[in-house]
C-alpha cells in the first residue's frame, strides 16, 4: 500500500491505530435497544378474545354474528350474594348462612342454557371486596352450566 510521507522524518510512524472500543460500545448499546424494542413489538401483537372454554375453530372461514347478542346474561358477584340478569329479568340469590348459594346459581344457569342453547357466554361483574376463590367458584359454575364466563372490570353498578 502506498504511504504519503509527512515530510519531517522525525521518527513518528504515520500509521495510527484506530481505537475501536467506543465503536464496539455504541454497537452493543444499539443492538440491546433493538432487541428490547423488538420484543415489545411482538408482545403488543398478541391476539385477544379467544375463549378458554370453547376454543375457536381455526378452519372456520366465514364470519358469523354472535348468537343472541340482544339477550344480556350477566352475573354480579357481590358481598351479599349473586344477582343474575337474564335479559330484563333480574334474579337475586342471597347468601345462605354466610355462603354463596351455588346450587341455586347452577340450577338457574342450567335453565337459561336449556331455554337459550345457542347463548355462549355469561358476563360476570365482581365487587372489589370479593375474594378470588369466590370468583373462581362462580366461573366453574358457569362452565358446568355450559357457558364461557367473561369477566368485567369495575364491579357491578
């Protein structure tokens, strides 16, 4: 390779080594940033809305409207018992001896499932003071009756 003479001949080598440490540091920071942002991009693309009780048929190609969307089926879980809304009808299931009346709830939900076999989900609104095991028990009752429970946030109104 041809070298350009600097003239003076003072004994200094005109070939200077390039310090690569700052460049490597910059590249490692950029690669780390790109990896972190790529992971968050993938997390934001998670599909929501799949039901755990009845998984969707992946080979179903035509979109169908949800059945009986006008019939509202909602269960409020409160500190004093259950309140079941079936359309415009309201059924109150108070606590018996300090425990939730699970048998009556299962019977009522089973009757609703017999009357409306195409109805797939029951919306559940939970008060803030309700313990988690009571929520899970109500969800299990909904599954036994043939519904897929959908939890609502904010508690009952």
